[in-house]
């Protein structure tokens, strides 16, 4: 009878070392002059660019990818979920006007596959480059018996910086302000439990299927990475006052917009001002999901909402067009009536 080793119990330290070697050049490609030291230490070091700010404050967010990972497991495609991981974090802090500085990831799995892990990190690196932040480090945990075979979880967090006087906090929102919606790239990383039930459970579609009105497979639609809005919003801030910004994630339009506007305000949204994406139309029809449930679960085609002064709305929309964002005027702010919800979709 052989000796008991860590490897025989399911944890392969050599595989972990190989994984680190594979991702070192990937992480290095995101580094800037603020990144100190090298990947592989017990922590990452980042020199704050304090000279660029009068009264700097740090903002941070943590998030994961959720059950969108189930689609990755089913398809064996892992090159995009890393983008989702970064997006769900950086899109949150940019709603406050923060410039993302650095990102760290956490990958937990039953058994580490170094090549598969490298594919995930390639996506994380791509997301960091889109957001303009450094991949400062991360952690990989191999936990046999805790996660199912060939499955993993992803989480991460980002730290950003902004001048205290430049924080977007919604306090200046008032009746008459314009509400602009920036298009999503798809489901992003929310509502996948309902989407899987509607399409793969109730209707038993295969991920290779291309049901109408889709122009590509379900796998391609469901794995479309979350759009990262950081550079577009930071660009807008140079020329316009953004009074409030809401990242449309879990809770949809109905629950995320109230998080960033005053309690005495309501937002009236015209649902005819944009089209429901085909994948969401399919989910709605095949899942027999009512309109309110759609608006509470999915982004319904709007990934980011901005509130600006009505006189700036046209200019903001034109600027977003030059930044290759699809955006439209979707509503306006008005005074909230008693017993009225803060978001009214007509």
C-alpha cells in the first residue's frame, strides 16, 4: 500500500505551479508603472497615482459570474467568462465615476486544469485591458469533494480611485432630467437560472440549436461577454455632468435605477424607445415570462443607465455614438407621487 500524499487526495501542487507559469506573462501584459513587484508573491503592490487627484478616495467592488458558468461547463468554452468577471466589477465602480486601478481574481475548482485555467485568465486579462486596469494578482483553490467534477467558481474584486468632489452619487438628480440607456451586449451575467430553465429545461433546446429569431447558436448568444462601459463613461465625464449612473444587473431596470436616484424622484421609461434583444424575446416567449418579471430579472437590452441634464442629452448621445456605444433616450425623471414606484415602465 503506497504512501498517502496531497496529490493522492486530489490536490496537485505541480499543476498549480504550472498554472502560475502559464498566466505570469498574461498578467504582466496588463501592468503599468504603478504595479510594483512581480506575480507570485503573497500580495500585489500598487503605487497610488495620488498626484493626479486633489482629494482622492478609493472605491471597491466584488462580484462573480454566477450560473452563466454552467453554459461554459456545458460547452467547454472558457475564453469569455473572465471578461464577464471583470465587467461585473468595473461596471459597478464606474457608476460612481471611479477609474479602475487594479483587479484580483479567485478561481476555485475541484481539480485544476492548468490549460483551462489559462483560458479563463486570458479572458480576465482581456477584460482588464478593456477597463484600463492591471491584473495585480489572484488566488487559485483546488478543493476536491467540495466542487463537482469539472466545475469551478469565479469571483473577483476591483479597486478604483476618484476625486471626492467628482463622485457620481445621484444627489443632483431632479425632475426634468433625461434618462439615457446604453445597450447591453446580451444577457451579460444575470438571469441565467431563469434563462436555462426557459430554454434548456422547459423547451429542451440544445446549445447548438439556432431557434428563431436568433441568427447564431444559443451557446454563442448565452456566452456573449458582458460589455465593459468604463472607458465610455470616463470619456463622457470629461465634457458632461453625469448626475447618476446605474449598472443594470440582478434586479433589472426596476431595482437598479432606484439605487442611484433620490427617494422623492421617479423615472418614467418608454419601453418603445429600444428593442428587446432577440435572445430575451426568445426567453420571454418560450418561458412564458410576463413583462414585469423580465424587467426584474434581465437587463432587457439596457446595460447601463445614465441620468443627465435634459439640455445635454443630445450631445451625450452623439458622443456615445462616436464611442461606438448604441444608446437612446429612454425616459425622464419626474417627481414621485405617493405610493408610486420609483421606476414606471410604459
